[in-house]
C-alpha cells in the first residue's frame, strides 16, 4: 500500500482546492516559516480521525475552516480527502483504492466518507487500527512527537512499543470486556441483593403463611360457635323485653301524682318569697339610713378633734414666731455695727493707694535714657572704622589667592606628569590584584564544577527515590479507590433498594409510591422506629412482616388506603390507625418480677425510640415483647414469670407464649429492612471517610509527582550548571593570561613617565618672595583692628554701667508696685465683704417682716376656728337623737322578717320532700326505660353482628344453630378466643405473598447462575487478552530493542544504546527507559543527554521501529531541525536506504534532506493568508 494523493479544500490557509500527488521514494515539502507547510500534516491527521482541536493548534474544531484574509471572505466548510493505493490489500477491505474524506461545517456539523460512502468516525478509526497508520501512529511524526519521546515518563513511553506490537485492538477488546464485566458485576450485585431481600422475606412469609392458615381454621370454628351464641342471646333478650312494660306503667302513675303536689307547693313558696323580699328591702333601707347617719356623726366628731389639735398647734407657732422676731432683730443690730467698721477700713485703703502711685511717678525720669543714647553712638562710629579695616584685609587676602593660583598654574605640568605616574602605578597594583583574584576564581570554579557533579548525582538519587515512592503511592491510591468504589456501589445499591422500595410487599409499594394521595399516611413502621444497633436483629426478627405495616392518623385514612388497593387490585397491607390501636403494656407485677433478672435486656418498647406522637405504635408492636441476651436466659426468665409472654434474644431466637421456640441461621441469611437501614447509615459514614482518605492519598501522589518532576528538573539544571562552570573555568584561564601581558606593558610605560618627571626644573622661589610681602601687610592691618576692638569694648562697658543704674531704680519701682497691688487687693476684699454684709442685713430685715405677718395670719385663723367649733357641737347633738330613732324602727322590721323566714322554710321542706319522691319515681322509670333500651340495643347489636360478620339474618342463623349446651358453648368460645389471641395479628395476605415471593426467588436464582457463568467467561477472556498482549509486547520489545542498538551505531557513528523495562515482571504496566552512550561519553539515561543527542536518539528509535514494523508511508515534520550538518546527512542517507519499503513525506528546511528528496513541493503565500503549492521533480532535473 502507498499514499497516493491528498486533496485539501478550505482547510486552514488552503482556501482553494489543492491536490498533492505522492510518488514512490521521498517527497519533500519546503517553504518559508508561516507559509502553511505544517497545515498539510495537520490535514492528514485530521482526515484520519484527529478529535483534539488543541493538537491542531486551534481553540475549537471550526477553527480549521478557512477564516478569511484581507481579500477573501471566510468559508463555511472544510474538506480533506486522502487516497491510498490498496492493491496489496494492506487495509482490510476489498477495494484496491481507498479514499477517506472528512468534512466540517461552520455550524458544527461533520461528515465522514469512505470511498464516497457516508460512515461513522468509528469506521474510519477501525480501518487504520493496528496497521501502524492512524492519527496517533508513527506514520505521522512531528518535531513535537520526537520531543514527547524523550520528555515523557517511562510509563507513558511504553505506548511506543504497544503501537508497534499492535495491541491497541486487544486493549479495546479488554476495555469492552471490562465494561461488560463491570455491568455483569453490577447486575450480579443487584440480583444478589434482590435474592437476599427475597430470601429474608421467604422465611417470615412461610411462617406467617402457616400461622395465617392455622388462624383461618380456628377462626372458622370460632365463627360457627359465635353465630349460635348470638342466636341464643337474641332469644333471651326478646323474652326479657316483654316482661318490663308493667313496671313502666306503675312508674308513670307515681310520677304524675308527685308532679301535682310539687306544683301547689311551688306556688306557696313563691308567694312567701315575694313577701320576704319586700320586708328585706325595708330592713335594708333602715340599715342604710342608720349607717349613713352614724358615719356623718363620726365625721363631725373627728373634725372637731382635728380643729382642736390645729388650734393648739397654731398657738405654739405664734409663740415660736415671737421668739424668732426677737432673735433676728438682735442679729440685725449687730450686722449694722460691723458695716460701719468695714466702711472706715475701705476709706483708709483708698488713701494708701493714692500715696503709692505718687512715689512711682517720681522714679520715672528720662536722664538715664539720654546718657545711654550717647554711649551707643560712639560704639557705632568705632564699628564703622572696624569694617573699613576689614575690607583692606580682604583685599590682601585676594592678592594672596591670586598668587597661589599663579603658582598652581605654573606647577600644573609637573603635577600632571606626577598624576600619570601615580595612575599607572595604581593600574599596575589593580592588575596584580586582578591577577590574584582571577587565580582564586579559577580555583573556585574548579571546586564548583566538582560540587555540581556531586549535586547532580544526589539529584538523580532523589529522582529514583521519588519515582519509587510515587509508584507505591499510586498503587496504594488505586487499591483505596477499589475499596471506595465497592463501598460506594454497595451504598448505591442499598439506596436504590430504598428508593425503589425493594423488599416491600406489593401493597406497601403501591401505597408508598402514591403516598401523596393519602394525606393521613404517617409512614411505614420500619422507617418510624429508631432501633439501636445492638437490638436491630432482635426487633427485626420479632416483628418480621410487621415492619411493613403502615401507620395512619385516623381509621378513615386506613379505610381510604384499603379502598384504593381494592379498586386498583394493588395488593394487601396491614394498617395501624393512631386513633384505634391500643398500647400493649406489661403489668407492674411482671415488671417487678423482671427486675434484677440475669440476662434481661428490657422491654422492647423501652429500648426503641420514635417520635412522641407515635409512642402508641411502638407500644402496640413491642409493648409485650421482652428482649433477653441469649436463649438460655430467655428460657430461664420465661419459666420464672407467672404471665406467658413472648421473648426474643439478641441473636434473633424467639420463645412464644405457648412455649414453642424459633431459631437457627439460614445458609443465605440476608439483611432485613432495619439491618439495611443500619447498613446504609454505616456505609454513608464510611464512604464519606474513605472519600476524605482518597483525597489525602491523591494529594500525596500528586506531591510525589511534583517532587519527582522537581528532582528531574533539578538534575537538568545541575547538568547545565556543570557545563556553565566548566566554560567559565576556561574563560578564566584565558583572562589570566591576558592580565599577565597587561602587567608587562604597564611596567614599560611607568619607566618612561619617571624619566620625564626628573627633567622638570625648580619654580618655587618667586612664589615665596611675593608671599612674604603680602603677609607683612596682613599683620599691620590686624594690629589696627585690635586697637579699634579695645576702644569698642571700653564704650560697651560704660553703656553697661548706665544700664545697671537704671536697673537699680527699676527694683524700687517694682517694690512700690507690689505694695500698691497688695493694698488694692485688700481694698477689693473689703468692698466685697461690705457688699455681703449689706445683703445679710436686708435678708434679716425681710425675715423679721415675714415672721410678724405670719403671726397676724395665725391669730386671725384662731378667731374663725372658735366660731366654727360651736356650730359643729350643735350638729352632733341632733345626729345622736336621729340614730336612736332609726335603731328602734330597725328592731321591729327584723322581727317581722324572721317570722316570714320560718314560714318559708316549712313550705320549702315540704316541697323538697315531694321533689325527692318525684325524682325517685322518675329515676325508676328512666332505669326501666334504659333497661328496655339496652335490651333493644343488645338485640340490634346481635342482629348487626350476624349481618356484618356473617351476612346472615336472624331466621337464617336459627337454622344453622348448633345443638350445644350454653356453658359448653361459652367454654369453647373462650378457648378458641385465647388461641387466636396467642396467635396475635396475622397477615392473611402472606399466603398469596409467600407463593409470589417464592416464584420470584427461584427466577432470580436462575438469573444469578447465568450472570456468574457470564462473569467467569469474561474473566477468562480478559486473562487471555492480557496474556496475548503481554506476549506481543515482549516479542516486539525484544525486536525493537535489538534494532535500536544496531541503528544507534549507524546514526551516531559509534557508541551503544539499549532499551530497558522499568518493571519486567509486569509487562502490562511496565515503563520504557532509554539509555545511550554517544561516542566519547558515558552510558546514561536519555534525559541526561544534550538536546541534539536526545533528538537524534529519538529519531533512531523511530527508525528502529520502522525496521521492525515497516509502514507503507511515513510523514516527518521538521524532525531534523535540531541536527547539525553531519547528523542531517546521516538522517537523509537513512531515508534513502529505507525508501524501498516505506514511502517518505518530509517537511524540512535543511539542504541535506532536500538533496535526497525525489520530489519537492514548495508552499508559498503569494496572497496574504492563502497557501499555494508548486512541485519540482529532482529526478527530471538531474
């Protein structure tokens, strides 16, 4: 087979339809950067099924469609067709020529065609699988693919051998088989869970079915006896009903007689009560008048006492006010005397202030100021003379500076020569120091080279250590994932069982799936009970199918559910209405017997929790169930109790009230509803913990990967550092030689400059003579300045003496001012005290005036009070007489009222007696009527029982009456009733449900067997695939490894190389390590070689693969770009030697490769953004 042609249309930069025909041999594609050469390779990869837009240098797949240019609009469709000559039927198809077409539209639609027939992507991929062609095969090799060989990890590099070995199809088959195995395992788990659930139902259903059948037999016998009982009861009650009518007539006569007497007495009592009410009103009025008059009398007497006390208090106040006036007048006189003394002191202070102000005025004269002004003017004249001399001195200093400047100019040349000499000497010292430093640097670089090599070895050791740790961590992580997935799958299965209501009876499922229709539905018993794990098995065993009973709020809600199930024929359920069920409890006597019993865990209802509103459900189901630790203790406690109760052990054994026992373990024992609920909760916690553990392990693996990558990177960096240090060492040696030559040159120049310096003459004499003359002038001016300074100091001393005299006078002024301030303060204080004294005098005068006015007011009030007291005394005498008269009238009225009370009491006593007799007669009548009604109700109730329970009338029931003694009948009914009570609630539907569950269990068991057979076959298939894949891999590896060693010598011109497996014991997961020894170097891994060596080694591996498994064609995209000319020549020669069995298409920039090409295609971009093709046959040109 060979590549025949490639047709490109609107793909990337190929806007126009372009056809490239490929001939035998080597076809070269050349062109400048950016012209679109690599788009040809990407077109081939794209048409052969590439799905990654990123690997095609795009962001999304529509980016491969021509996007337009300056002169062209974007196109809406890209199409590429590749054509193969399949005359040798290399591709597994009957066609001798095969064309594959791929089209992509801008709206995202795509199309694949094989020989113009539309197909799937899968068909295209299958066409090339295990042929060495395809999108990821070695038929298309880019520079990036070469880099990936030496940059990838050993585990990723194994895909090279897998591709050559043709195990990809096996891997796909294994992947499909593993997917099928996963599905089979999931189905097997699901079927096993269903079987387990059904198995957990079969045993209790079998027991319930047997119990229900026993119940139905006893119930039939009980019903026959009960019908006879009801017929006998109705006969007896009808006889009693006929004998009670005479008693009713006699009771009616007595009730009529007593009712007439009661009416007459009621009229008399009413009349007497009216008279008593009138008399009582008159009596009450007299009592009110008496009370009011008495109250008025007491108020007047009290007011008189108050007025008397008030008069005494006012007299006392008048006396106290007189004493206060006298005391205040004395104080007023005293304060007026003190005021006169203060006024005299204030006048004396004012005179003293005037005298002090006159003394201050005398000391404030201007003579001192004039003398100071004269002295200051003399000082100013001396200072002006001083400044003039200083200016002359500055002129001398300027002349000295000019002389010095001239001297410096004259000596400049000599200094310049001297500076050059110093500079050269300094440079010589610097060069000598540089030479010494360079010698140290050389030694240091040599040391650094040694250290870098040691560090490189350590980095390689770390890399290997982290690689091993990462592999161990990865294995641990994969094992943890497997455990996590198993737990998660189990949890999902249990959750699915809960959601899909698996394990529930048909009727329960129907109700729960439509629970929104039943507002009064509370829930299923298994969900409403919260059972501690310790007691789960015991409660689950003892309740059995009762866990599937439904709880409703009212009995009407239960009837609605039953009606729904009946209408839809959706199964049967047992319902527990909260309004009708009654709690079952153990008597206090039994509880006392159970106290301190060894092995007794408790009453089941006490050990189980539920909502407060559902306590009655818990007590109804478990109130009379006792839990023991084991069967021995349960049997022992049961024999000790006086009552017959049901026991269950922690292990699930049951002792029934009748004495029968149930126990043992089924071979396929499965979890019940409560156990599954507990398992779901436990698994949920485990899954959460395991997920956190997985995240921690994954972080550890990632951390180790990062460390491994960092160690690998560090190794590369250290090798670069070693090479850099070596280069620096050589540069330093060359620099050392250059510095030595510079030292010789400087010594020669220093000798020349020293000779010139010695030739210079003496030029200092003139400078020293002029300097002496200027120094004399400077001394004369300094002496004159000293005289001026002395005179100035004398004048300043005189001025200072004048100022001291003025300061002495100032002290006297200060003392006078201090005395003046003190006297003024005393004057102010005296005026303040005088003002305060005036205020106090005014206050005392006001107090005296107020007290005298108060005395006059009190005396006036005493006169008025005396007149009022006389009037009050007269009113008191009048009220006393009126009170005596009211008491006499009230006494007469009280006697009349008591007479009426006695008469009324006699009449009421008679009335009460008649009412009692009438009540007794009425009660007797009512009792007889109630008895008659009760008999009628009993008859109706018995008739209703016949009708509702047995759908029989009384006449029909009499025909089936049993000929049995009544006592014997009652005894048999009691015995059968006790047996039915011991059986308890039964599930009659369990008979049909047992049959249904048994059938389904058998069906699922057969399904499980089929799945286990399928599982075994899939495992065998996977093992066969693994064996075949491992064999192919090992065989191919050996072939490629041998070829690689040979081709390496040819490509490198010597040296050696080999391929190694990182884990030869595990061929399905082992990595591939490449080791090489180029000529003149040591044997090492690929990652430690230089960039060019690594690239050539990778190309060598690819050529080795082509020798082992030749491909019809191979496309190389600038793979030799990093080679030097010699390696390019070897590369081109190898292509030429290999062209007989493989057709090569090479994209290249290298002349050495172009020379070996048979046909060259040039890619140009004459129009901006649009690629064009041009071809040249080199064979024709030659």
